[in-house]
C-alpha cells in the first residue's frame, strides 16, 4: 500500500482521486495498491466524497514520511514547480499532467529526481491517456526513432473535424468547441499551436535525450484554415489536420507544427473528434501508431495514476527517462521536405507563373492536369475557379518553397501536405 | 552492464543479437546496457559475426552467475519449456517471443518467476513489435478493460489485403504470401485462426488475471472467404478482416476469432498488408488503438530486447503481469451480439423466407431496400444477383443467428459484421 498526495483538486486532480477510488482493486492486482491520503487545494469542497482528505497546508504532506508519491495536477509553473522540486529533493516521486512545467523544467526536474533516487514522470502531459511517453521509454527502448508525426491537440482536431463534417467555418466551430468545454475561453494556446508545440518538444526531448526548446519550433496555428482550404484538401481525397512533427536526421531534431493536408492513405486521416494519435517511425519496428483520447478528465487522470503505480512500484529507484539538461542542437526545420497545396488568385497568375514556372497559367487556361504541378479540380464549384486556381507542388524543402513564393504574400495561400 | 544469453539463433534470435548490437548505446542511455554473452544453438554458424558466442551446451549458460537474463527464441513447447522453467527456478529472468509456450504455460511460468524474484516477459508473443502487452500491464494499469478487438495475424491480413486490392482469390493470395515468406509452407496455424486465437487467449488472460484457454475459443479461419464475400463487404463500404476479439461482460471472458466485415468508420479498416492493430475499450480512457508490424525479424526482436531491458533493470524483483494460474470462468461467446452479412442462394429463398421473415424474398423480388434487413446492391454485377441475394441482419447474438439459420447450411453463407 502506497500513500499518495494529490496537489490540486481541479479537473485532472479530482479525476486521479476518482480513478484510484473506482479501480483500486484492479490497480492493486496489476501494479500496487494506492491510497490517496491528502488532497492539497486552497479551496474547500463541502459535501465532496473526499472532503476529509483536503488540506490547505502543504507542510502536512511534506512532514508525513508515508508520502512517497505525489501527483501534481495544479498546472502552471509557479507553485507547481516549487512543490515538485521540493518533493523530488526529499526523495518523493512526482507524477504530473502539467505540460507547461514539463516542457520548461522537465530536464532539470528529471535530473533532480535521479539525484535523489526518485522519479519524475509525466505521461499525461502528452496525448492525454495514450501511453505515448511510456511507449517511447519502454516498448521502443531498443528503437532508433527516426520521426514522430502526430495530432497532439484535441481541441483543434475537434474544430477541424466539425469544419470538415458540418461545414462550420472556423469561428463557428471554435464557438461550438468552447460550448462543449473542449476549448478554453481564451483558446490561444490551442489554436495558435502552442499546446501541440510544447508536446512535440517534450517527445522530441525524450527521443534525443537532450532538451528541445519549444520556442525554437516554427509554429503555425489553425486560425487561417478556411472551408475552401478543406474543400481543396477533400478534392485530393484528404482533409486538413494540425500536425506536430519532428524528425532526427543526423541526430538533430527538426520540428514543426502546422496545418497539413492529410491524404487518404495516412492513418491519421481518420483520427477525428477530440482524438489524438502519433505515428512513430523507428529503425527496427518501422511505423507504429498510438491512438486515443488526448484529453478529458478521466483519460488524463488514468495516465497520472499509471505513473503513480510505476513510482510506487520502484520506491528508492529512479525510472529512467533518458532526458538530460543538455540542449539539443536543432536541425533546420526549413530543410524538411514535402509538397505544398498552393491556392493562387487569378489576378496574380502572371506573377505566379514567373515564380512557379508556367504551371499555374497553363493549368488555369486549359483546365488540364499538369504532370509536374498537379492541379486540383472536380470537387470545387465552378465559380471558385473563377477567382483562383490551386496546385500541388512537387516535393521541395520549406526553404525552397519560401524562396519561390517570395513576393507572393497575400496573393497565394499555401498549406503543407 | 547485464550479460544475457540468447537461446535459439533462428530468425528472432539472430534479430535479438542484431538489435542489441546495432542500438547498444541508445539502449544503455534509455534503459540499461546489455551484452550478449552466449548464443545457444545446436548448429554452428561459421563466418557469422557472432560465431564466437555460439555454444551447444546449455550448462555453460546455467553455470555462469553473470547471466541474469535469458532470451528464449527457440519456439516450441519442449526444450523451450524445460530451459525456461530451469532458468526461472534459478532466479534468471526469461523474455520470449514463443506464443505457443506462453499460451500453454504462461501462467505457470509467471508464478515460478514470482516465486524466484525474477520475471517472465513475453511482449513479442502478441502483435510482434507493437507494445501491446506492456501497454496493458503498465499504461492501462488503472483501466478496467471492457474489450479487445484486433487484427493479430499478419499473414492472414496480408492475404485478405491482396484479395481486396488485387482481386487475387484465396489460393493465389496464399501462394503469394508463401513466396514472400509471410506464410509458412504449412499455413494451417495462420489461416485456420490458431495463431490469432492463441494471441487473444494471452491478452484475455492478462486482462482478467486468470487463465483463458485457447481451446475454449470458437475459431473460424480464412479459407472460406471468397472474392464475392469481399465484393459484398465493399458494397457496404467495408472490407473483410480476420478479427480476434474478447469482451469481459460480468468479468467473464467471451472470445471469438472469425472473419468479419469491417465498415469504413472502424479504424481497423485501413490496417493493411502485414500490419496488426488492436482496439482496446476501457472505462477511463475509452477507445485506444495500437498499430504496427505484427511480425518480422527485427520488429519482433525489438520487443524481446525491450523485455530484456526491463528484466535487467529490475534484477532481484518480479515484474508483475497479474496473471494467475486460476482458470477464468468463460462467458458464452454465442451471446456476443452483432450483425451478420448473409448470402442466400436463389434456390433457397423460400426456405430463407421462412427463417428470416419475408425480408429475403421481398428484397430479391422488388430490389428494394428493406428497413429491417437491409439488402446490399449496387456494386455487384447483375449476374451475381441472378444466383443469389445478400442482406444484413439486425443485431442479434450468435446463438440467435444459429437458431434462425438452422437447416440452411449449404444454402446460406454468413459473415459477422
């Protein structure tokens, strides 16, 4: 029996208490028995089933030698950081769902844990309840991971899904997501891509064993994606998803977060609603995929509890996550190759022609497919073509594309494939 | 540094040695350093890179106190069983890809491991390189698993894929699979469903913590699936896959292995080629999916190595798998509900009418969709309809269906949805 303390009785914290309460027998049988002894929160919870466990005083927790595992579900990087550091320095393992803290201080906190024979685990910080981090550090321990490519944000995936399925425009889909409780009142972190960007930074750090900074990752949000973009993607047999990816060419992480056209043969195409999924390409196993609910109280809490079980089963030892404080030398994400869907305004065709070769003009005028620059047609309404045309470029690096498209800002719109 | 011995230098065994050789630094950084000290095989391997490690004498291995972890990649249930038992009784952990042995003696061997402070791990026995067993016992440790539903055999998935994509008939697709090395010369274990049946028995045992016997699981193989069946499935927007599933209604495992029509909204539909995938439904996380190469030398070997790392990191302790020797009380798989695709010979329509109500006749004669028993049409050639019709039943249990279809053997053909 391991006594644990839960810091923060919000959505995830109350979920942790609920999961342990609900499945205690099962958890004991498979892993080891957990008992929530304290819940730290500034608020009172009169009438709550676990009211008697609530304390406002962290000292009570730190003074209790029975507490060997803490679940930090407070969020933020202030008190959460201070409490986590103090716990680890006292040899108490900490499990968290706090991705801001993990992204910012994960390497440092992991090192402190290693120095005090305890663990800092953060499965729930990426992909909610999908065992993604655990898979990277255990199941794929013998794999040289070549790339990670995933839908790591449920809110934006829901918005894109509703745009695709219901024809809602971005604003309407966002409003609905907020009403459903999937998006925050201030949705910036999700729709601008900060959230998936933090998550891919964490995964990339674990893969290369060094710190990958979130602020080094080029990030493009969702707010510019229109129904017309989705229609073009659909005419290619695909849809648009917000993708966080990183490869490790030459040992240097090259990460990028952006909306992408996902074609029919990509298993991520059918990842809808608030689901998340990550495709991992590695040297021995090849492609593998992990799919599940990327958010939600109980799914996220379950991942925190899985970490708590691992901590409680390894008291006095450090669960290795292979993440050092050394900063990874990043590769150039601009060198990442891919195709681009380009929409070109009719008024700019002359200009586009000089940039993209003759493709644009020829295709537009003759309505013919063009081997080198396939043109989209068929699905869109005729009048859409009156205003503009769209083509798919051959494979080129982001840098090459930026060069070619220089001066066309406001005239063309591009989305990566 | 942990010294290990590999028993059996066949496909998987040589893969284990290769994976450890290739990614040793990475494995050491993330987990712990492994060194292959012995390879046990009756054969010699002149010129092999690791020739000097080969021994014909198991006593050398058992006499070496440095050996704390053994990888059993011999296969079979004879010598493999004897060596595994002996190792575990000596406190040496054993990792294996040997599903026959795991299915037959896994519970017993796990108990022996627990009694001797070592571990018996068998990730590679199910789903090849997909970390499925590890996910069930760690990432989903706090989850009450309600059902598992998966494509657990790469050979049959390849055959069905080639039938679907290339229009090969079963015999031709099997021949091709044999030529590609995906199917054995004697393909019975795969195509009759024994292999996925063993795998679902292992997973079901782990979930319910008791022994689920493979011989208790109703099993239907692939050899009866025809191109016409696939055409009917396609006309529903689906395809046919060989599915191994188990639910745990009331704590009693109800497992079944059979070909099924998989519709477009099921993420398993796009699991093609030799890939495997398992959908797990659990109480907190909901639906999650794990997808990857279910076979292949390096993928399978990588899973054995991941287990070896876990064993080497926990020497003197037992990694819990929650599997006891107690036999699980099975539920009745005949009570599992679902729909059925039924093909009915024209000559038997009168008889079919009396069994399935008026649906068959009405639909056939009028060519109309029928609310209760939707009829398939559209995709198939007209002359197909001359011979027969097909319908999809409403949801009913397997037992109910068997009742209704009694006496129609040879006249109708049914496939589960």
